[in-house]
């Protein structure tokens, strides 16, 4: 199975979006509500329905880029965000994206890419972040019986990937996961220092 643009577009066209919980993650929402800098440049890669955009908008963020490479998902977001000045919706492969950001929100993107691309993901995140920039969000802390996506993993695996690129400020069990993911999710907060 090739997890390319066509694969994800077919999921969107056939409405097979089982990863979509229908609202923003409570853990991400809680973090954003305490994030002081509304001038920050924010990226949501592999954004899907990007429910976090509503939270960011209500909090006053006006420099947000949301990125997906499934055209159907992007069109839905372009329609949704057309009145939101300062929100850019881009149809592009994350690994080809250029820009610099202060905050990147991780929500069901890392688990959607093949594990063989995880080091490339960490490297690209490092490239996209400004000094002192952060990746925050949720990741699975479990393995799945079926071959993915989603692809699982563990804190020890993730630490080996990310500690080369970031100061790991938080990577622990998520206390405010949605009910169906309780006990199987971690909250992350990684800071770029160099």
C-alpha cells in the first residue's frame, strides 16, 4: 500500500475518515488557551478537517497555515476558512513545504505517515521551526494490531527520534484525551534550541 496523495484523496472522497473525532483535541485546546503569543506563525500539517483552526481563530491567532495534500480536504478547508483573514490553506506534501513557524500543531499526522519516514519528519519539523519554536500535540502511545495507518509507537521510540533535534519538554501520558483514546495517547511539547 502506497500512502500517497491518491490514497488519502480516496479516503476523503469516500468519506472514510475514521481518524476524525469531529472537534479539536481537548489536550491541544488546553495548551493553546495558555499560549500567550497570538502573533506566532502557526502550522498545522496533515491537517484533515483542522478543527484547531476554530480554536486558534477565537483566541486571536491571525498567522496560521494549514496544510494537507488531499485536494478534497483542502477544498473543504478553503470553503470553511474563506472569511478568516490570515489563515492560509495549502494543498502540498509536507515534506516539500517551505516556511518558518513558531508553533507546529501535531494531531493525527505523525501516526499517518509510514514509520520509515519518522526521522525525515523530525528533520523537516526542525527545519520549519524558528529558534525556540515548538511542536505540540498528541501522539499514540500504543501499537495497533492491524498494519497502519494509523501507526503506533512508544515514548522510548519517539525519544530516540526527537531528542536529536529538540529539547523534549514534555512527552507523557495525556491526562485529557478523548474517552476512546484514554490511556493510549501522549502529549508532546518539543522545543527547537538550535
